[in-house]
C-alpha cells in the first residue's frame, strides 16, 4: 500500500484515509491503487464497517491529479479510468456498510469516491461537485452513473453539465449527502454511526447491500432481493434475531 493511504482497524471499524494533504488528497495513480489495496485488506481483516475520509482540515479528496492527467493520451486516460473504477467498485462491493466522512472539498474524483460509499456525512465546511466539464472532460470514475442514482437524473445532468459546486447544505438538499454536522462534531458522529452498524447482523447487512446494489431491469433486481432474503434463513443472524424477538429480549448477533 502506498504511503498516500492509511488504513486503521479498531473494534471492527476500518478507517481508510487518503493522506496527501499537501495536494488536497488528489488522486494520483499510486493513491488510487492504494485505495483498492486498503479496501481488500479491510475485507480480509474482517472489518464490519468501512469509513473513508481525507487527511487534513481542507479536503476529503479535492479531485483527480490534474497535473498527471493533462498530458495523458486517450489510451493512458482509459487505463487511469479503469484503475479508478476498480478501486471504487471495491468500495461499492465491500461486504458491509461504508461511510464517506466528507471533511472538506470533495470534487471530481473526490465526489465520485464519496458516491461509491453507502452513506455520506458532511462537515458544514464541505464542498461537493463534479466540475470536470470546465477541464474539457467528464467524470471518469463512475460519477455519470452513481450521481444520478443518488440525486436523480436531471439534478445529476445539471451538476455534470454546469460543473456546479455545492456547499454542504445545498448538497444535503440535493440528497447528495445524508446529513451535515458541525465540523468539530464530524468525527464523533461518524464514529457513532459506525459503532451502531457493527452491532447489526453482519449477514443481513451484506445481503441488504447486495440487494440494493443489484443491477439489471426491475424483474432481475426483485429476483435478487428474493434470493438474498431466502438465503438469510440459513444464517445464525436470522435464527438469533427471530428467537430474540419471540423471547422478548435483545438479539446477540455474531
């Protein structure tokens, strides 16, 4: 793993931090690869929740590394995009809830990184957006697809076509983030959410995530839900949860 990404695991919560504060945590190639490796390690270590954030006080991730991108050929740009997609799909497919702790600028690739997470909690100082259009390009790490799933089709088109940047409150009103908190309360709030999620049944959370993320037409997605639902009836989570309900006690999940 590159030195530009750190991974800490404590109490079954993995915290992945993009650590290039001098570059506002911009995503160069080693950093993108390191994000992928960190997610793989968090999964291998059995983390139940993954928190993604950026180092320093200014940025979550300010975007992709423009100084690197400016001279890329189309073939090189395709390879760069493939790396971003691989890393962000790893986050999307992590078998547990993922939380973007958006502590500052989350623009371009940074917004796409946040979109790859299940939930986004923003500091009041956060600024989010997809301003790639003003560089003569478009989002290349999944933003054209994930943004519209989160905020709706027309709002996504407007954000991408105009390249607008949203402050935290506007991002909340758009549905781009789930909540906004005071900057000095961000760590505590995300820690609380992550801790609460570790107490939920691991198998059921993974199944819920798989069902929500299912691809295809409505029929295929509903079929996936049925499969995920049924498969849970062979797990200790299901047995404990239902027995606890019948016995009128709190469940003790694995």
